[in-house]
């Protein structure tokens, strides 16, 4: 067992010398109008593919949330097996099952993590499911310890759970990652950072939704740096702060993966002549990147595209609709930041929201491809795509 663990660590340290591109895939994209299924994934684009999501039962067992889609039983669609079979096309690809997500809530996880017997049940049922479907690890996406009907003890229990889960995974040559909050107050309450650093192979910091439809003004949901007029708590709501805070509290930079939203955040402006950050507005529905970029492309005359002073990220407005998003330039700048700050790499939420059909750009998955190219400093990916 110790030998295997040593091999895992060696493999990890080798793979970490190159930047990771961690890509979540929304399983429910297979049911949406613009259907995106496993076969739409380019297996040579991301280093890590994360299947979102599995859940847990009230007894703490891992649970398959959409068995008809994910399993083969009863004429099911076998999405788990088709997903992990992408490794046949790219043997270096790491396929991970992500457990949790916003919709799962926090309470069941809080209960499970607090109870040694339930933790055992979670870990043993998880290991069995991973092996049955040939996954290479777990991404723990508990949103969030101590929050949303969690309890103060979650902070300690989360680390205990991660330690036991990491031991079980590493013994089988698998890895453990976690998706975590970018918010200072949640980080303070929820995470024992040195403890997590000991157990996690990668930390996916969800540096998006930093502003959103709950704000009664417009702003960017994933600014790399603070905006000149940010004051108080808003000074913390940017990628640079979140990443540095995790590092300051003890997370090694080379385990940190910086998150990138491939969707917009949108508001309806109170007054269409006031469009700068902090203009009064009411939150409204957001778009997937592939549909938003297509709208911009088809109606270049109606949209006004801008960047706020001192910021890198674009926003666009049309009459009263105001949306922040990411483009080729802003993702390159963030990937470059990850590289320069010796981070592990970048994460996207999510692969299926990029321009996967190449309707906006002269190639598919332009935003993810741009980040990978920036890491490698070459057009290698583009070449492998053409092959
Ligand atoms: C991205 O948006 C910024 C801000 O509007 C703009 O300066 C830049 O040219 C855009 N990049 C591309 C590739 O369109
Ligand atoms: C990476 O992005 C930075 C910032 O936009 C840019 O200066 C640099 O040229 C890019 N490198 C590559 C290889 O694309």
C-alpha cells in the first residue's frame, strides 16, 4: 500500500510540473435543448475531466443522481462508463467523479462528516462506485461546510473526512480534489487550510459568482483584480484576493486551480444610460457562453462591448440588459496569471458551456483551448486538434 501511495505521489509530482486544465462537465447538459453528451467532449483538451455530480443519501452512501443517464442498468445511457472510456483516446486523461454541488445542499454532508460510521459508509460506497466505473478519483464539492444549515464543527469534520477519503483513494492510486469557496468569510469559517493542504491533491477555487443577481448593481462576477471603486467587503471579491488568501492560510500554490466561469452574469439596468460598475440594476437570467458569444456575433450592431477601467474582463449591454462575461483575451490573462503565480492551473465551469460547436470562433472550445495554449506557450493543442 505504501509503495502504491509513493507511486501516486510520484505520478502527481510529475504531472504537476505542467499546468492542469480541470474541466467540469454538467451531466444534465445531455438533457438540454442544445444536447451535449460525453461524445461531444474533446478528450485531448483537459487534463482532468470532472463528472458533475453524484450525491449522497441521508445514510451517507454515495448516490447516482440520474441513474437512467449514468448507469447501464435497465437500458440506461451508460454515461459514467462512456465518460471514463475517453481514457482510451487519451491515456493521460484523469476522470473524476464530483460529489455534491449547490443543489445538494450542506446538511447531509454535515451529518455524514460528523459520524465516523457514516464516513466509513460514504468512503466504502464511493470506492466501490469509482472502481466499478473506472474513475480515477473524487472531487468533493460540499457547498459549504459550516454554511447553509451546517454547523461550526464542520470545519474540523471536513478535514477528518478528507484525510480518511484521501487515504482510501491514494491506496488505490486515485486522487482527491475539492471545490472550495473563494469568499473570505466562508474560508475563515469552513476550512482548516493546513489540514486540507495535507490531504488534497488539487484545490479547485470557485472564483466566480463573486457578484451576481443578488447584487442590486452591476459588476463582474470574476474580476482578476479589484475595481478602483471597490470598498469594504467588495475588495475581497476578486480572483487575486481569493487565491492569495488561500496561499496565505497555508495552501501550497502548486495545488491551487483557479476557477473560470464559462457563462455570463446579467442584470437589468435601472437606467440604460448608467452602465458603469455599481450602476443600479436588478439581477436577471444568465447565458451560457456558447449562446452569448453567438448572440454578440449575430448582432454586433446592438451590443456595446466594454471593459471597466483597470479591469481585463469584458461586459456587454444592449438597452437595459447588462452582462459580464469572459473572452479570448481575459481567459489568456488569467491563464497567464496562473502560470506566473506557480498555480497548478485553471478550472472551468464548465466544458459544455464553451463554444463547443465552434459557432463563434474558427475552432471549437476556443476559451479552454486559449488557456491551454497560454500554459504551454505554443500552438501544440491546435495542431493535435487538426490531426
Ligand atoms: C475582449 O474584451 C476586451 C474588452 O472589451 C477587448 O479589449 C478585447 O479586444 C476582447 N478580446 C477579443 C479577442 O475580442
Ligand atoms: C498568455 O497571455 C498573456 C496575457 O494575455 C500574453 O501576454 C502572452 O503572450 C500569452 N502567451 C501565449 C503563449 O499565448
